[in-house]
């Protein structure tokens, strides 16, 4: 699976949009971009994934650049409960045997 | 509710003892996984299973064992051969039709 690069930490004001970037310059054509988040002492929570089109669900939006070398996770109205470590992962499709988690971005939502 | 259940949440073990962590899923997923997470670190794959009665070693399988006798169950045994077993253990599963992996809430193992 391709390697990803994320900032170590970010702050965001409560009620504002949180934009979390991820670089995956070595991504292959059949690799998906996944986002998970993990609150301390809990299991990672799936947020969203995409291949090349932008995606939106009830939790977030995923914007993938046209060359697919980077993406941005957008939490439209951040709340204090969104404070967590956010992981960007690239992964081949259903045959993939694992997810490779890096260090992620610690997002802190400030009141 | 559908999901992945891990138990116990917290477990203490004396050195030299084996301990088994339970993982049950009612999502009808074919694949199941065990990960280990150390403080401030990412997840590392211990074992995975894509079908019943079959499993493969991950990156850090030494000192661990698993079984997959039923589709919904994938228990992990931490044996006395594991040199540094104190960690947070995560079980996960994924379906054959999609590639999203879902995680349980994790189990904390402390060796005393």
C-alpha cells in the first residue's frame, strides 16, 4: 500500500470547518483513499473513502485532487467530540489483507 | 445492533501465563483481523483470516496464536512467548463485497 504523509497536529475552532490534508504521491490507480479517526482508548472509526471522485456522507466530505496525489478530509462543522487522531490510508480494493496506519493528525477542536 | 464485540476491555496477566482475547462479529463479514497498538503508535497487524478455518500471519505474529472455527469468532491468544505483550489490541472485520474495515472497541492487556 502507498505511503501517506499528514501533519502531526491541527487545531480548529468549534463550529468551523476542519480541513485535514493528506499527501499520497505514490498512490496507484487501483488504490482507494480511506479516512479513519481514533479517540483515545477506542477502536478506529471509519469515516469515508474514495477512489477518484469527491465523496460526501453524513460525517464528512472527501476531496481528492485530479492527479490523486493528495486529498482533504472536511468536517463541515467541527464539534468538541471531533477531537481525535485522524488517519489517512491508501489501500487496494477488496483483496487487500490489511490497513497500514501511520501516525495520523491529532485534531483538537477548541471551544 | 450489528458490530464487533471485544472482551474483556481490560485484562491483567502475570508473566508466563497465556491469555485469550475474544472477538465476535455479527456483521456476516468473511475477513477478520487482529492488530496491536502501542502508545502513540499506529496499528500493526498480528494475524488475519479471510475464511473459516484459514488464517495467515501478519507482521508481528510471533508469540501469538489464533483460531477461526466459526465465521463470527476470531479469538487471539497471547502466549508466554510474547516478550512485550502489554498493549492495546484491536479486532477488525471486513466483508467480501466491500473493502471497508470496521473495528471493535479494543482490549487493554497489561502484564504484571
